[in-house]
C-alpha cells in the first residue's frame, strides 16, 4: 500500500512539473510587446529618479544605488507587473457592481457580529489535525512527505461569496510538503509561499530548503495556500484568490490561516523543540496574520511583506481600473471588510524580539512602503533592507544573516549538523 502511494505521488509530481513547464512556455509566448515597452519605460523613470535622489541624500540612507544589477531587477519587476496589469484582467462594470453588493452586505454582517471592532473574533479555532494522510517520496535528492487532509474550512453562514468559495472543489483538500529528520525532537519552521507558487520545484529553492533542513538541522513544512498548486481550479495559480472578488480574498486569507493552524497542531503532536513561521510575499501576509491568531509561536519572519491590500491595489492600478471600480475595491467599505484578515488590525501574540522583517529597496511589486508599515505596526523589530527587487532576497547575504540571527535568537537553531 505504501509503495503504491509513493509511486502515485512521484507520478503526480512529474505530471505537475510537466504541466507547469508547459504553462510557463505558453505564458512566455503570450507576453505582449506592449508589456515590455511599458516595463522598460517605468524602469527608465526609476533610473532617472534614482540619480536625482542620490544627489540629495546621505550615503547612509536606505536607498539602493542604481547599479546595473539593481536596474536589471527593477526591469524584471516592472515587466511582470505590466503583464499582470493586462487590460483583459480589469473587471467590467457588471462585475464591479456585483463586488460592490457583496462588500455592502459583508460590511453590515461583520458590523452586526462585532468582527469589525474585534477582527480576531472573525476567526474560529480549527480542530486539531489528527492522522492526515502521509506518503513518502523523493524529489531531486530531497526525501519529503506529502501531507494531505480535508481542510474543513467554511465561510460563516450567510457570508457573501460563501457558496462561490465552497464550489471550488479542488480547494477542499489541503496539502503540505514536510522535510523532517528521524532522530527525535527538532525545531520546525513553517515556510509559507508567495502568490502563484505552491509547487515543490519553486518553493524549495525560494526558501533554500537544503540549507535550512540539512545544514541548520530544521524540520520544514511547506503548506500549499488555497487555490495554489494541486488546489488550483484552473488558470493563473491563485488567480481566483487574489482577484477583484474581495470576498474571495477574505475567504482565501481566512482559510490560509485555518489550514496552517491545523498543520501546526499536527507539528505540536510531534513534540517539537520550537515552532517558527517564515512567509514570503503573499505568504508573509498570511504569516503576519497568523502571528495575531496562533499562540506560542517562537518566531515569525515576514519576507518582502504585503500588509495593506487596498493601498497596494491602488498603487498598482491604472486610470482604467480607477475609473471603473477604484473606489469600490479600495474605498472605506472595502478596507472595513478586509480588516478582519488584515495584519494591521491584529496585534501579534509573540514577543517583539521574535518578530523579523526583510524587504527589497527596489521591490516594485510589494513595495517598500508595505514593509515599513508592517515594521511600524510590529513596533519596529529587527529589519533588513537589501538592494534588490521582489525576488532579490534569494541572492542576498544580508537576508541570509537575518534568517540565521532570527533562528538563533528564537531557539530554532540546531547546532549539530545531521548526517545526510
């Protein structure tokens, strides 16, 4: 039976990798020339503005110097944003009206239940995860376990968008990839991926899983966020989660912390020596929200964080978006509804010296403003700024040092290097 599970898991991984590779090739072939032109123009404006600002600030200020490497990273972010801001993705007026109706209903419902004044009360404590299905497999030298269970998450009764969310059949099953040692109690680090990922071949390198697991001796758990990876319902991975349907955003965030809290309960059944959570981009939003809901975490690390979705939407919107639905999607009512899943509306439960942030000085996607707002809300804990874009942390020595310091200060370091 176990052999069959392993064989099926490996076959599934091969199919997922092949399917994703085909999707990347198709997406690259469809990149419009206009996106490259827009991305190039915005990069040129950044370069011109950077040279001007550089003449007016002291060298010690946290501003990336416009070197060739930095400019290349800016260009990458700007081209990706230009593709994502394709006019076909802008909701039409009928869709905006439907979203406005849901926001109005949700705001009234949330006010009646007191969730707007106490966002933590919106989130129910999930049941302990008992005996999920676990199958062993290998991927590029990594021995890992595929953890599968029924999520059990449901939006509240009468909550707008509830039926739509529950109709996403693949999303009812939750997944996680575990890398763990077999020699007793170890510290665990939960690694929460960013938007559009949730696949082994993307998440293991992004989090430098080999170093964390083998060199630092940690057990690792990679949850798959709603509508990502094997939970995707088609189209852009996570596209129905982070969309103009704001109630999908609410339910996606709520289910994310629900599923991860269940996985953490499974970890705690294994007597871990410590438990930390490390999120990137969208995963840092989930991590920051989790920090205000889950008790007894030993550390949280928010990487290239997002914390205020309405302001981020407005920052990235063009004139067409603002004219059609900017007020609906970024106005006061939307902010009120999203407050129940906002890290800025919930105080973190773990001590100040167990909170850590890193961010890119030229991050055009999450933007440094988002990181600074979370840092301020968290009472200015240790933060590292690196000269790079949204994914530049992967090559930053400063970020590596921050993570090492965070793990050591929080009791997650395992000093004995285990055998391979």
